């Protein structure tokens, strides 16, 4: 079955960077987009961008350009998102989700990674 | 960016009721609209895709309709397990955007 397993919670200092991972299993990693979504505590959902592991093409929400960098490692079927120059506004749960072209939505989600930015 | 205006932001209903949540897009999104259910502390769960298609395993009391700019999610015969926040999401153009959410409570 399709699974997306994300890395654990992170506590990071303001100004630092953090890298979150999303390990895929149960399907061909290089055939589906991996999207990333942000959810601040008690808030709604924001789409960050996607990476297509087959050719490592990426697309970003303009709002997150310079903040998020998406990469993927085909050998380990793992997608990564690096967040840089962290501020309190970046404290959130970050989800990876598999993109299904037919849906233009997300049927499969990772469990989420909580990033807390605090001194 | 396409704005997704979801209403109401909160809703209280009784068990067995039928409720409707609406989502209005700021421009034409054809049928590229998905609905999600998110329970506290859980991940979003896909309910409906392409406006009216029920995702695998989702109970048939959930239904979706609409096209263009206006969409609805209907839950009939409300059950206790339906307590959650519901979000719409457009997949017409990037950046994909979500509605602000509707928090459903049981009276």
C-alpha cells in the first residue's frame, strides 16, 4: 500500500535551516509528483510546491520561493524539503502528499512533521 | 492566485441532519475541486475529487456537486464521526489553493 513516512519533529532556532524528509513506499517513486503543504497551528492549508522525482523538476508557490527547496533521492525513494532563514512564521506542520494527475488533489499524505522555531 | 471562499466557517448540526458546505472560487476552475476532512491531530483525508467523484472508501452519505466557480459538499444523515474540519482545494491552476475550512460540530 502507498505510504509516505515523514521525519520527526524539529525544534530549530530562528535564522537556522531545517530539512524534512518524506520516504515513499508501495508505488513507483519516480512516477508521481510529491507535493508539500503547510499548516500553521489552528490554521488552514497552504500549498508550497511539488517535485517530480522522475526528472527532479520542481514548481513552487511564489510565496515560498527562497524559503523552501525541494529535492528528491531516487535511490532511497525519499523527497526532501529544506526550509531556510526560519522565523516564527515558519512554525507549522508540514505535510508531503502524493499528487495524482487524475485527481489534481491528494489521496495520500504523510503523517506530517512539526517544525517549531524558537530560541 | 485563485481565492477559495468557503462558508460557513463553522457549523453546528444534529445527528441525522443533512448539511451543506459551499466553496466559491474567484475564477473558473472547471471541475478541479477536491474536498477533504481533517479531524483534530490527524492528516487531511480526501473525500471528493473532480467536484463530484467519491474517493474510494468514503461513505456514500458524502456527496459533491458544482462546476465553474460554485461548489457544494453535502453530508447526509450526520454521524458522530463526521465531527471534523472540512476544506476545499482547487487544482485548476498554480498555486493550488485551499478554502479556509469549515468546522463542523454536533449539537
